[in-house]
C-alpha cells in the first residue's frame, strides 16, 4: 500500500508539472519531493513523469493513474467528516421493523420526522409480526421494532417505550351495516357482533387476539366464531370487504379506505398499545437519534 504522502506528492507535481512549485505548495524542499516520486515510480514499476531540463510532463501511464488517485485521495480526506457524521448519528443506517397496524399510525410520522432530522441516514424498513421482531432483536438482527407488546415481560436485554394507545373499532362489510340499525351515537346495534369474525392468529399476536376475543365474549351470548385468520391487516380488511366477516381493528385503520368496508365505533372499546423495542446494549448513534424522535411523539 502506498504512503498517502506520496500520493499527495504525485498530485502536486501532476497539477503544477513543476517540481519546484509542487515542493513550495507542499511546504517542503525539492530534493525529498523528487526522491518520493522516484520511490513511488519504483513501487509502481512504471514512470509517472517525463523530465527534461525545461519541462515535466505526465506519461500516458501517469495520466491514467491520476484519474484513480485524485478521487481516492479526496475520499480519504472525507473520512474524518464521515466519522463525525457516523459518531453523531447524522449518517449511517437504521434497521427498523414494524407490525402491519403501525403502517396506519406511528410508522409514517416516525419515519417522516426522523428523515427530516437525519436526511443522510438510510432507513431500512421490514414488516413483521411482534414475535418475529422480538426474536430477531434477541438474536442481534435489526435495531428497533414497532410492536404490540406481549403479556409476559420482555427479556432484560430489550428495552421498551410505549408510543400509542388507541381504541378498537369494528371493520364491517358495508352491506351488513346498511342492513342493520345503528344507534344515534354511531356505535353498533343489532346482532352485528354475533357474526363471523376475522382475526390475527393467537400465536403471532396473543395480546391483540385476546383483547378482541375477551371483549366479544363479554358482549355476546356465545363465544366468537372465528371464520378466518390472517397475519396482515391489509388482508383482514380485504376479507371484510369480501363479506367474509367483520374485524375489530385499531381506530387508525380508518386511514385504510377500502371499497365495501365501514368502520364503526363500538361501546366501551378495548385499548390497544403499540410501542418501540430495541436492544438495551445497542449504542449505535442512529438508534439514539431515532429514540429521541420517538420519545418526542410517545405517550
């Protein structure tokens, strides 16, 4: 590997085509500059300059090598500034996962604010269920995740920040709502809550699953009939649109407009919490910056 000083020497001579002026620019005398260039040429196995008493010129090899040396030296000069940006979190990469429900409430606001504050950071997004996100973080993959927290305490290696609590509403096939009678408050009436249910599987979202089923068990004479399970909120709403059943979803899902679906308030709705989880030992600057943004909009 060539000495960086030699590369600076080469650039100075290439720019001035004069050893004396190049030495003056570099703040050195001419003899050690000449020796440095000759040593560089020996290391490369080819001359960089033709020399005469009256002029200095780049060889064909020297001209071609110059095209590579100049950007390389400039890139090296940028390394301290890059290090500063990485150290303060204004550059680098942030790996963030999220549950599908966050796509309609927390995720857009978080990413928008973070990108406005740290525009040079590359944000890598991945949708995943809460259990998958937690397992990945424990295994050292990813940096943070937006999850619906489990009932059991998270491992001590993870930290958690609650961000949002919102009520559930009913996503109903529009035809069902038109056939039924709604109370003047706009909440559900009739037997709509006794119809087939579409829900997350309990194995991937136990808190959400139990929140819905326990609410319906209190409101109905019979246990809820789960007709279909799906792990993505978009799929659940599509199944509602197809008339296969109804779903209880976070109120922010009203932002997901879908033909044939009505969002209706329910009496005494259960509240769903969503929050941010990350490895407690992760000291990356990009994560620290993201946590600052998250705390600004959290509960």
